[in-house]
């Protein structure tokens, strides 16, 4: 007598993101063990990230064999003129399509590309450790050297923040304990007017720390040390009212460019992972949350790689895209980007996280039109489309080992019914394996091409195209083998088409007790 | 008649001894003293009895030797009588001249002596005034010495020295005095300022502002700037206050110095006041002395006049007696009133002429002795 097949459905597989920290057994099947080049789409599904559209045409000529564009900023003048400044190959450029090298002050030598650039009071300021700060007046491509001698020497800080009507800087060579601020509305006046500084030597809660970054959040000035955070209020009048509001011990920021504000939270990379510093409404202290706890070990291992490779963490870049609702943090040395979906935190407070590989961005910047731009080896790229440049990229989703809530029984997988959204012409491979193996059984299939809705395109009087607005693929794959726990994976070579895994239905035969 | 010079001088001196600044004018002693010379200058000084006896004896002897004039033809008696009368008149006149000259000389001497006594009696007698502050001694030249007692002198020296010290402060360096006062004020203010600074530091570091450095506030935080500003204001105020106090102290020192200096001379002033009072009292005594001297001089003058008059009377009486004696010996009157003297007329004969050296006979020794005796009588 034939046994009844047990029907197991994994709806929206991986929509809780990657979880590599908890024991896979008994873990919610909505967690994924691998969700690479994925995002959590607007419908809560695991889908393919977008690729990038390389804008720069003269990248090899100006960037050579460097790591590419490692910093950039879009400056919009008061008259609305937009100028994109970028840095790479020890040069500073303007433009996106054609990178034009800026004119540096005479004799000025750039030895690194860890610039932090901010727009302030209709000018752009360039700060980097060990370099005299530069200024682009009203977007000029001829950069001005801020004073390095005399009575108005500008601190050569590694961090620069424009907030409260003035510039703030810190992290100077041999001085990692002082925060400086410029005179009001004068980014080039650091010794007169209302400029000033605060020595944090006696303020660090753990006695000693090194200031790494600055941020403005919830009307507080946050001074990030490596292992602690100092929360100052009254930064609008720092000379007279800057007051210590709170200190956070044990958590700091280890990567200057990891700090991003989501509007409600301030996200940054700490030695514990990516942290979220929330806004406070009633509490005295800012609520601090670890949003990367599901991938903590993997993420911190990448931090170590980055530090070991570069000697510092300035290459770690991050960006927040409100349109895409994610926070990206890239580890260029590892070629990995962690993507945190910021829509809704999970029950444990973490954010749904996926990884991006093969994209290898070296810089991010969200332009004023909310378009995400990123630095690439060959120049500036726009986060768009479903190709990395002209190349396909692979989406990988693998579930955690699943015992179908019958841990003591063998499972015989009989059939997979997949529901894929999009994926036209996308070569896809279904993987399954038993008992924690990484030697998966694979079944390849390719979805046929299909036209999807072409909204906004005028095709009047052309050949009629009959298609649904959303392409839904429902491949069915027969499977073999048995085991106590089952791991399922989908690998799809994204080919210029969206790809989202809506559902995976598994028909399995529950066998005897082991 | 001879003046008892020593008694007269003694009499003149005595009343001056009776005028003393301390005992006043002894009127009775003065009167007694004045009475004494008068007694001594009385006619009794002229030994009338001895004079009469000598005159009697001589006349008897001469009469015995000459006998009666009626015994000779030559009126030798009348001649001798006339000769003797002329000699006696000459002698008597010469005696009067000599006596008056001697008397005038004695009167002059007595007047000078009285003048000297008056000068001595009215001259300034130095006196001393002794109070608790010391003794002031005047001198004959009209000067005086304010002799303070050792205690008062020491006090005066001390006060003067202290005043000098204070005056030294008055003319001292105001800047240094101000600095000293300023340091004292700051020493008072410093502890509280240090406590304020500590409280400020606690507040600053508790608020994480301990390390704030601002160009707006001169390289420091607003609180520290405010504190320093307040401190500087306090310092400025202290400096200003110190200056005022230094000037005030100089005024006080000046006043104190003046006071001390004035006090230092108070004993002298007291001495001067006492001298004034003593001078008044001395004037009282001096006035008595001068009045006594004046009275003595006046009385002395009066006595001298009385003496002169008595001498004049005595001389007049003596002249009268001499005239009577001459008349007795040689006769008097003329005509019917003529009275024959012992040596005139009949009683004076030849033998008598010879006996008295008339003619070639030598002058008998008895006439010579008689002349010498008369000379001795007259004190010549």
C-alpha cells in the first residue's frame, strides 16, 4: 500500500534572511543559510538584487589598475548645478561618464583614496587622514588647499561631518582624542570665530578610546570611538552648551564610512556587528540594537579580512537606500556586500540580511534623486538592471537543513513545485541534499523568455504582444534520495530579468523512524 | 662828725633781703631795716660831748696861758684876738667846705649804692616750674629750658619715632602698598575661588566639557571663560580696592602721625602752659620785689634826704657851736654890744704876747698842740 506523501510548503523561502548563527535544526524554514545576490523584495520574497550599469567610459584610462572609485559625493549647488566628485587612483575626479581629474593645489600629493567628502555651505570639503584638507568652492574643479600653516591651521582629520551649521572633524594622526569644530558657517576657519575643540580624554567611559567617526542623530552629536560612543547634546552651541548626554560603553564604530542614517535609526559597524542606534522618544538612552546578530560571525570575519588586507577599515563603505529599503555595507577585499532589509526588524531585533557577491562595489553614494551609485573598478556605476555591467550574476538561495518537523523520520523527497516570479530566460538550478551535505543533487532548468509589461513604452502600431504584467514560472522537478534533514537550494543566473522565489512546495514521503 | 659807713650799707642791704619771690615782702623787717640807718646816721654820731669838753679844755688852757689883756700897753691882745679870730674863721670855713665835700661824696656813693640795690632788687630772678611732665628752668637771660621728665621724654621720643614711621608710610610707595593689600585681598579670595574652580571642574567634566577649547572664549570653554572673567573682574576690583585702601591708609597714617606728633608735644605744651602759669605767679613775686625795691629806693632816698638834712643840721649846729666858741674866746659884738673874749682886751698883756710868740718870741708849743688837736677834732 502506497504511503501518503507529506506536503511541505516553504512559502517565501528565505524571506527572514540569512541565519547562520542559530542551530539550523528546528529553525524556521523562512531563514536561509545562503541568500547571495539576493534582496528581500517588496513582497517579502527572496529575489535577485539589481546589477549595475557602468556609467564611466574612461575608467581604465584614469583609474588604471587601482581599486577603482573608492569615494564619491554628489554636490548640488544653490543654483541646482550638480557635480559628482569621486576619488580613486590617488586622484580626484568630477563627472560620472567621463571622469575629469580635478586640479589640485600646486605640489599637493595624494597618497590614498580614503577621502571623506561633504557638502557644506555651497562648498565641498575633502578630508583624509594625513592630508591637508581641500575645498571645492561652489563645485569648482580646481581645489583649494585649506590653510596648513600660520594661525589658522585646519586639522587634518580623517572624519568630517557637516552638522549644526559647522564642520566637525576628528581622528588626526597622533591625536585620536580631540574633536574639532569650525567656526559657524565657515568651513575654512578652524581657529577663529566660534571654532573650538573638545578633548575626550576624560570623557571616554572606559578610560581610553580612539575617536573614529562623528554623526548627528536625534539632535545629538555622536562621537564614535572604537569601543564606546559619546552622546553630546547642545552641539548647536558647542562652545557654551555642548554637554555630555550619555555614553555607551562596549560598542563603538570600527569603520568610518559604515555610518548611515535611515531616518529613524543610525546604522554603523561595530566590533559586535552592524548596530542600530534608534531614536529616543521617552527613554533617556538611545536604544541600541544589534541588527546583524543572525550573521555576526560571518560578517565579523570579513571585517578581519578587510583590516588585515588594508591595515585600516576605511575601505568598508555603506549606504542606505530608502527606495530599496536596504542598508548595504561592502567589504571590498572579500568582495562581499551585506544587505540589510530595513523595512521591519525580526523578532530578535535583527534585520533580514542577504549577501551580495560579484558586485564588489568600492564606494556608495545615494544621489539626490535617490538613485544608488557605486564605485567600481572601472568607474562609477548605477545600481540598476539585472546585469553586472554586461555580465550575468548568480543568485543563490539555500535553506537551512529542514527536518519537516519530523526529526526522527527519514524523508524521501519526491517532487518540487517551484513558483518563481520573473526569471525569464534565466538558467536555474535546483539543489537538494540530505543530512547537511554540501554535495547537492542538482537539477537545471531554464525558464523560457517572455515579454512582460512594458509600462511607459509606446508601441502603438507595432506587433501585438500578449502577456501578463508579471511572469510567473512554476517549474516542477522530480527529486530522489532520502535523509533525515533536507537542504534545498536554488541557483539562478540572473540574466537581465528579475527573479524572485515565491514558493517552494516539496512533496516528500515520510519514512520509518531512524 | 663821721658817717658810719658799714652800718649805713648794712641798713641799705637789709630790706632787699626781705623781698623774696617765695616769702613775699616783709614789711616789718623792711621798716626795721630802714629805721636802723636813720638811727645810725643820727647826730649822735657826732660826738658833741667830746667836742664840747675838748673845746672847754682848750679854752681854759689858752686862757691860763694868756692871762688878761689889760696887763700890756700894746693892744697885743686885740691883735692876737683878731688874728686868732681870722684863723678860727678860716679854719671853721675850711672845715665846712671839707665836711660838705665829704658829705656830697658820701651822698653820691649812697645814691649809687641804692641804685645798685634797686637794680639788684628789680632784676629778673630765674625760676623753675615743676609739673608731672618735668621741670622748666628759666635763666637770667630770659630763656628757659623745657626739661621733660625721663618718662615723658621717652614717651615723646617714642611718639615722635612712631609718627616718623607713619610719615614714612605716608610718603611710601603707593604701588607697593597697593600690591601688598591686593595680595592680602587675593589671599582671602583665593580659597573660595579654588573651591569654585573645583566645582566648575566637576561640573565641566561631568558634562563632558572639561576638554572644551573655544576660540570664541579665548581657547577655553564658556564656563571657564566666565569663571576666569569673574576672577579677573575680582582681581581688577581687588586692585582698585587695594589702591583706594592704600591711599586711605596713607591718609590714616598721616592723621595718626599728626596725632602722634601732636601728642608727642603735649607734655611740652603742658610745660609751656605751666610756665605761663608760673610766670604769672613769678610776676606776682617780681611785682612785690620790684615794688619793694622801688619802695626801698624811695625810702632809701627819703632816708638819704633825711640823712642829708640831718647832716646839714649837724653841720649848721657845728658851725654855730664853732662860732660860739670863737666868740667865747675872742669876743663878739661891737659897740655897746661888744663882749670881750677870753683872749681879748686887758687880759691879754706883754707876757702873754711873748707867751704866745708875739714879737720875736717863738710860737709856744702849746699853740701848736692846740692847732693839732683842733685838726684832729675836726677829723682833718
